[in-house]
């Protein structure tokens, strides 16, 4: 099943690409290509950073999909401060070469959105989950709570979330973006069965993150 209604280049990147492209073209005309090569390299880097490719939504009952591209850095039982419950946490670290568009891993209704200012330490560190700038979205999936937390990183200085309390979301829906390196923490019920391990590479929407019995998909 396809779930894609936005450009292949994320809308968040167009102003950067247009500005860099115009500057690169102007300087190339004035000074030549080789002198402006570093600007063209920067343009290509920004272009790849803001790519937002289409993804197919797997038809897999009772599963939670990955909300981000990246590497699994934590699978552990902990406390979900945002939904105030014990939970299974799965954390995904995104480096600057990953796709940074965040997508919904479950179908449900947004019951809470909480923003916290904070530090900008390396998002690969465990303490980034509690000390860095972050935005938490709690969803009700027919009585099952799932929390997605966008965490800013060392370079990331802007978390974008387009949801509002009461919104109904589907698996695979694009709901936010984090610029230039970051992390997403997923808090699930304790009975959830993780389908990934620390070190695994995952892709937003495409990778099955966990299994929860009776989850509405």
C-alpha cells in the first residue's frame, strides 16, 4: 500500500536549495566553476539531506513501523515520562546522511503533544533522550498508547512537528522533520515484542519495529 502525497525533496529544504543554487550559479558566472566547487558540494549535501523518497506501507497486522531512517541505539524497558507509564523504548539515531522525514508508525489519535527546550548534545548518547531539545507525541491506538519523541542532536537545531491534539493519523503519514542529525525514541507497551536489535539499520515506514497484539493497523 502506498502512502505518499508530497515531493521527493522535502518542502523544508526548498528555501535552502534555492538560495544555495542561486548563489552557486552567480559565483560560478563571476569566478568560474572550480573556485565555486565547495559551494556546489554543499548544494549536493543539502540536496541529499532533504530527500524524501516514497515508501510503501507494509500490510502487516499488529505491527509498529519505524518512524525514521537510521540505526537502532537502544531497546530497553524504561519509564515513559510523556504518557506516565512503564514502557519498552526503542531509539533510532539518524546521522546527517539519513532521510530526516519522520513518519507515523501506527494508526491512532493524537492525545498529547509536549515540547521541551534543552541541550544539543550528540543524539547518539542515551542522555540525549532526557536532556536534549525534544517534542513528544502520544497517540491512542484504540486503547493502546504509543509515544514518538523527536530529539534534536548535536547539529540539529530545529524540530518540526505538524500534528495537533485530536488529529487522526495513519501508518506511514509524514508528521515532522528534524534538520541535520537527530534521534527518535518510540515508547511502546511493556508487552510489545521488539523486532529489531541494537545496531540494526532501519528505514521509516518500511521496517517493522515491534509487534503488539490487538494493535489496530
